[in-house]
């Protein structure tokens, strides 16, 4: 409704005459202005406009919750001329003269368009508060790398401050601003933020500006730039990790945070490092539209080259999500490393297959079978059982119910999946976790996913925003390693529940190992599996 504030087009011909006659008639009814000898004054409230050149003059209609809004047209010798915005939206010119913040006449008595409806005062206050806030964002270079949602939260706080000055309209103002949440104001905020960015500052798969490709100290962050593959890391951080007792790499692919340019074809692949005292940091990030062995080989060669330039870790372990291409690549690049599967991704794979074959109704809910529930818990826990004892687990050989039971077929299908995918083939030796330090791989992967969810403004961010977030994470990783270097006793903070989980797993495995030489029964083996199943996630993401 704002139109083009500050722009005035002179009427011509009959329109000019009509306006002059109308204004002459108004002059007969107008008070003398501010010094009107005690006559009633019609005061305006000056509020922001969308484009900001001149304020809008708003008149609250006495005894109502409505407002007329007038926008600037021109300055004459002894007054300013304003136009009713509600009439303008109906195609009618309705002017009014002002001096300062005072109307010459009652805005309600103007010759308004028959369909000129004043707007809700609460809505007007919110919209004009938003205009003023957005102008401030546009003028403030500190918002150059901001994203819409945090800015919307700031905007909401300002609106609430304004609403607090109008107690009787507080709820209506807050409601009008919120409407459908962030999406109600997102487009306007995006337009404002976009003014801080020129084409030279926007990253694409073909070009990344120096402001993003280099770190604050001038060193390279972007080490490979191809239309289908980007590799980002700080050489100093990777080499510092190697010098500070790095003993494991944990690689993780995320498919919801690749940039929009790749749509759903690619992934964000991160290689984490686990150093002395369990300090874990992200070391390398790759964006790829392909998931081939050649791509993974390229990625891990970057890590190997940095190790060669610093200290090559002895007895390196590499923990991967179960993907043949990445496993083959790691074995090629690090032939002496121990390759293991990630417990988090193992649980994800098993849970997805559980759901696909139709087991959930027999594990939880009204149709739950206690036999199937116990069978499933036993299977979940075999990940912590010594591999040589798997042959003693009856749950791995046959479904727990008779062939005519509706759960028999889903159970049989899951057992077939276990045999074909996890007990034979290239994954067979990668997933057993008995007597293996857990590396907190489950927590590492989950925590990383959660951190990305918090930092990104939704799935599939722009490449510019993604690089900004990854640079921040790299800076955090560098600081963590500097702390470890300066304070050798430094350990990564572990939440109480995570520490207790690790301690409980270690205690259960030590207890079982102590009993094993004395002989354990099948029932004791299966009970151990059911006990350990509580440490395996039931979730799918």
C-alpha cells in the first residue's frame, strides 16, 4: 500500500482544477495551524515507511482501534502536502495539508473514497516497526553474513518492545507480527540481507570469492574447487591434530545440508579427528554430487598429504558409515589402518530395515509380541558380543514365533538381511564392537547433525551460508586443538549421561569377559545381548 513515497506527479487538466477546487474548499474549513486560538488540534504520529525517505503521518481515529495513514507528496511555502494511502489504493487522490506533525483539518472529514477503510492501529504499528527495523538491518554491515531466522527473532523482540508501550494492543500486535511464523516475514528479510551481497561475494560450485575461500590469516580454506567436488580444510588444523596424538578418523556423510545447487544429488561429507584424551574435532569438509570410490580417494588423499607434512599417526583407526566406495577408498589410501563401521550408522541401517519389513507393530503397541520384543533386543545387543559367540545366539538362527504367526515373515526377512549384508561380504568384519573403545562415534555423529541443524537456516542452505558455517566450525576446531596443545591434560567435555553410558558399556563388557573363561550358558549370552541392547539406538533419521 505504500506505493512510491516521496514521488509526486502533478495532476493535469480537469484533475488539476478539481484538486485545486477541493483544496480551496478545504482551506475554508482549515484551522489556522498550530496557533489556532484553542481550537481542536489533529496531531499525527510520525512512523517509518518502507523506503524510508519520509515518515508516514498516521492519525488514530478517536474512540476506535483504526488509523488513517498519509504519505509525503511535496513541500510548499507554508505547509507540507500528504496523501491518504487508503484512498490511493482505490485510485483516488485525497490530499491533506500539514505543518510539522499537525494536520490542518480533521483527517476523518476529508472526501475519502467510498471504499477507503482505515487500517487497524495495531497492524499499522507492527508493519511500520518492521519497516524501521528492516531499514536498520539494511544499513548495518554487521548483518552481511546473517541468515533470516535469527534476524526474524531480533525483529520479533523489537515488535514486542513496541507492543509493550501499547498494553491494550499488545496481544494483537504480537499476533499480527507472528502470523505464520518466520515465513510471514522471510522474503522481506531475505531481500534486505541480499543488499549486503554483490555477485562477487556469492559462492557457487564454479566460483568462491576470496573472502570465503581464505581464512582470516590468509591461509587457504578451499583446497579443491570443481563443479562436482569441493574440499575445505585448514592445513594447520589437520597437522596440529596429527601432532597432538590423533589416533582415529571418523567420516560422516549428511544428505540434508548439501547446497541448493546440488539439489538432492549430493552430500556434505565430514572427516572428524579423534586426538589425545578423546578430544574430537572436524578436520575436513567435502561437498560432492557423486559418491564414488574416486571421489572418496581424492578426499582422503588430502588428509594423508597433510599427515605426511606433519606426523603420520601410528595405529590409525578409520570409522566409516557403511558405504563400499568409502571403505575401498580408505583401504587404498591408508593400507595399514584399521577400518571399522560406525555404531550410529549400523543402528540406523538395522532400524530402517526393521521398519521396512514391518516389525514395529510386533515390538511396540497393541499387537506387541513379547517373544518378538525379546528376540529384537537380543539381536540389537549382538553388536557388543564377541564374534566367536554369535553362533550360540538362537535369535540369529530362527524367528521366535511359529510359521503361522503374522510376525514370522518379517522376522525371517530381517534374519535373511543380517546374513546377506552383515555376516557375509565386505561389512562382515567391520561392525563388532566387543572390547573396542567406542570413540563416542554415536555421540559424535549425532552431535554433529544436531549442531548443523542449529547453525543452518533449514535444509539445503545456500553455498555461501554453508561455507560460512563450516569456517566457524573450523575456527572452533583450531581453538580446541590449541587448548589441547597448551594444556596436555585437557579433555573434551562429556555430558554426565554420556560419560555414564560409556562407563556402563565398559563395565558390562569387562564383567562378561571375566566370566567367559569360566564358561557361560546360551541363556547368559542372550541375556548379555538384551542388557547391551539398551545402548543401541532405536531411532531412524
